[in-house]
C-alpha cells in the first residue's frame, strides 16, 4: 500500500513539472506533427503579428529585411536536437542563397531562437533587442526550422498570395471555428510575389487538412495531382530559394564556399585527393547525376578514393540530376 501511494505521489509530482504555464501537458517525444498541430493548444498561427511597415506577401519587401549575416542567439534551454537542426538550416540557406548567419555580438536586431510554446516567428526584421523564433515541442524537424526562419527572413505563407484562388480552393466550411484568419488572402495592392509563380511545393504552404474541423480538407488544389504535395515538410523548394534570392537581391548563390574550407576541415576525407597532386576549387556549376557525383573526380583518382567519398558525396548527390554549385579538383 505504501509503495502504491509513493508511485501515485511520484506521478503527480512529475506531471506538475511537465506542464507549461497554461496547464497543457508537454511531451517531448519527437512525434512527426505539422506546424498547425504543434501549435494547436497555443497559437492560431505560426506568425507573430507586428505592425506592417512595408509591402508584404509571400515575402516582405524592403525595410523589414535583414543585412547578412543575420545575428542570432541560441537560447541555453534550446534542446540539443533543435540546436543542431538550426545550424543545419543555416548551412542550407548559405548553400541556396546569399544569406548567412552569425552569433550575435552587440547588434540591436537579432533572432533569439528558443524553445517556447509551439513553432512560430515574426515576419521580417521587426523587433529590436531580439525577436523570438520558437522551436518548441514537435517542431524540431529541418523543414519546420527552415519554415520559421523563412518567416523571419520575410516570407508569409504561400496560400496568402493574392493569386491563390487560381491554384487552390479554400473550403471554409471545413475550417475549425476560430481559425478562419489563417486563410486570409492578401491584396495585390499590399503584397508582392517577386514575380515567382505559385508554388505547390513551397515549404511555406499549408497542408490539405490544415486547421480542419474533421469534416474534410480545408485546401483543394485546382490541379488534383498536387493535392498530396501541398504542405510538404522535406526542405525549402527551388522556388522558395529563388524567391529568397530575389528578395535579398543575391548576385551569387555560392555562399557555401565561405564556410567550407578543405585546408581547415576534412570533408569525407576528400583531402586525400590533394595527396595525388590535385587541389580543390569552388565552381559555379558541377554536373551531378546517377553516374557521377559533384566532385567530378578524374577516373584515376576515383579508383583511389571512391570508398572514402561514397558515404558522403555519392549518397547525397547521385540522385540529383540538376546542375548546381560544388567542388571539383584542379589540374
């Protein structure tokens, strides 16, 4: 009997420390949830509202933009996985745009990455003395982190665009009561799309059942084959990257070379190639594909170092058929 009472008291004690300030149980077990589901008990949306100062749309335009590198702070209470995913997201932005990030020094404007209730961010640079970007429970996936940082860099949701009705139908009767504001459409007098076509693949697009009341989908794509595509949470889409580059007037997308240096780091032991008298150079275009990798190694070198580079280079790139920035040996 005493043992039973002790067990009950222990469970009550543990549960009391597992709840946030509004009494909602927080369970950090890494389940795969959409941003809408992760925010269900805390927020209507993952955008913190601030007075608009510039023209807005899927992206903002002008005064709310950051100067690269963007200062940030990783809160001491941010979980290790969330910290790692945030740093990985930074590398993706460096690779796909001219945007870089740096730990805050003394800048007045910076992004404060924290574990708060839900996943959310302001849109653009709007708050001095640090603006919150929350990577809360169920938010620690690379696509969700990229999604929230795109908000911070100036992006609104894709289905907020003024031209969205040409591509999707919003089923209002299926929207959960009180969440209708999440489907508001912007006017072409107040927003800009950078001239980029509507993107079903955007990491900023809601999924088909976002904020559903259980009676069916809330978003129906005009092209049926994209019905199960919208809301993808894999990575930033090519059009997302294009729009980001246009927004920040990037002249080059090869910022990766500033953070990757073979003299300073060994990357899949690729420094072995320099032992054959070859160095490495960063180039604008390196062809990838099923039969090659982005290092574009000479045949004589491939036989020597193939086992060393396979795990990192071939596994990551051999399924890619597009042309993109990469490393290749000189000589």
